[in-house]
């Protein structure tokens, strides 16, 4: 932008300077020429009264020398040689003598002025004054140089002023752009110091007001989530009392464990909602909190969150296996024994596996088998959840929030965002069981500073029953 403003100033000022400089240069040259010719004519006219008094060559030479030291003033007497070196063409001299006509015109070597003077006896003498070419342009080049220097200074000054103004505008625009990028990346404290032209100052003030209002709305929304989650504690208390009355029955332990797990998850939601607003995307502090949660943010450090995806998947699948057994759903688990570290917290990975297995329970009838696999590749960790249900008719549409297929789409969106944060991806297809197969690919996290060697790869397959 600075370059554009400087270019505009250069073009406009140059055109203005040229529009004045060219006519002014021509005018200067014309004035110098006119002054030289006028002076020559005046010198010739000044010598005319001397001829009316005397025609003595000595007196005429002395008078001509006093009027023109350059000896360009010549007197042509009738029937006598010229008093001086004549440069006038013979035709012009004859025309001035016979026609008694004053002549002033340009000749190849300069400018000639012829002034006829009528002497006694009706004789005609001619006074000649020659102006050399260099006298006609004397001082013109110097004047042109001064005008050119002034024009260059004017153009340079205008470009400098435009560049300074442009720098101020660009600096304000860059600050506003940087603050916008920072806010877009999750830095809710990003603000801009309004400066520059009035329009940019107004834009900076509007940006600050928008960022402040956005922070307020997010805080209100999080508080609302915490309040709504807190209201669920009342039915949880009733479930606790019901489980206590069931003490001694075979199902009481399972109900109590499920209620305890649900209360821990609810507490985690309340704690996360009541913490200060996060400043990063998923995997950088949006979901992972340690206080009061059922899952710790394992390996979180200066380089960001980190956890073993296989351990989290094993633990959460064991939780769902209890409900699967109650619904007579065969559940298989196949997890690699190699290190499967990803750049997400335990809570984030748990949210992914809960969303995918929860979809199986919500969208397939009881008794439908499903399986969970964790595969370690050279550069990634693949989490595969597949079932033998009817499948998803429109996989691409299922990835959108608020789809009209009977699902909100939030579960798959959580999984997709988690994979994207690590640099991975997610695929939805029809699996070998005949139903839906969802593959979430997490990029491997960087090795820990301790540089521990990976364990030997072993795979385990089994039926989860009442774990």
C-alpha cells in the first residue's frame, strides 16, 4: 500500500510539474530572445540621431563602440564601405535601403536588425545590429536547470510525504489485521490500539468493542452450560438413593458404578465451564482440565497436551462394555501394544471414543455387534469403530452439525475436529460387518524428551464382558 500511494503521488506530481515546466521553459526561452532582439533594436535606434548630425566615419565608429562594445553595430553609408564587419545578407540590405524599411529577422548565424536613416539629399544610410545565436539563448540553460531542480525537489517531497502518510495507514492496518488473526486463533485478549486516519481509528474501536462483546457472550454461555449441568445433580442424587436401596442385588454395583461415572463426567463439564475462557482450539486447553475430572491431562507440558490413545480407548470401551452386555451387544476390542501417543489430552480422546460408541448405541438396535480397533502406523494412530447396523445412507451429510438424518451431528464433528487438531483426518464408510465404519486418524505426537524406546508390538483381541 505504501508503494501504491508513493506511486500515485509520483505520477500526479510529475504530471503537474511537467504541465507547468514545459510551458515555463518555452516562455523563458522566448523572453530571453525577445529581450536580446529588443536591445539590438534600441542600440540601432540610438545611433540614428548621430547620422542626422554627421556622417564622419570616425565619429560614427566612436558612437557605435560606445553603444555596442562587441562591435556588432555596423553603419552602411551611401556610396561608402560599411563601417564594421557586416553580417547582413545583401538582399536584406538592398531592401532596407531602397524600401526604407526597418527589418528585424533571424538569419542562420543569429538575428539581424536593419534600421534605415534618411540623410540630407534624400540619401539612405542603414544601421545594422547583429545578435549572435549564443546571445539569443544566454542564461536559458541555467534557468531550465533551476526549474528542473525545483520540480525534482517538489516531486521528491510529495513522494516522501505520501510515503510517510502511507506508512502510518499501513501500520494501523497491519495492527488491526494481526489483532484479527490473533482473535481468530483463539486469543480472546487480542486488542488493537486505534491509530491512523479517522476511518482506521473507528475500525480499531469497533474491533475492540466486538472482541469485548464476544468475550462477554462466551463467558455467559459457559456460565449457562455450568448452570444447566448443575441442575442435573438433583436426578443424580435420586439415582444414588435408588442404588442404595438396591444394595445387595446383582445390579446394584453396576448401577452405582454407572452413576459414579456419570457424576464424575458431570463434574468435569461444570469445572471446565467455570474455568477462565480458553484461548486455543481443541487439544490446546479447550477440553482438557485436571481438577475434578475423571481423566487427567496426561503428559501436558510446555509443548502441549499429550496422552496414550490406546490406554484411553481401552478404559472408555470397558465402560461402554457394561451397557453393551445389558443390551446383548457383542463388543470386540483390538488395541496395539505399541506406543500410541497423540497431541491431545485424555479428555479429548475420551470425548471422541464416547461420541463414536454412543452413536452405535443410539442408531443401531440392541443386539447389534460392534468393534473398536486402535492401529499404530508409521506416522499416525488410527481409531476404528465399526458396527453391523444399517449404516449411514449419506456419510458426507452425517459430518455436518444439525443434519436432518435424526442426529445433531455433534459427535462426528467432535471426532473430526480432534483429528484435525493433530493434523489427521476422519473417514466414514461401510465396513466389513455391513454397517458403518468410522476411522479417525490422529498424527503421532513428537517423542517425549526422555526418549524411551517403544515396546514390542503385540495385538490383543477379545470379548469384553462385564469389565
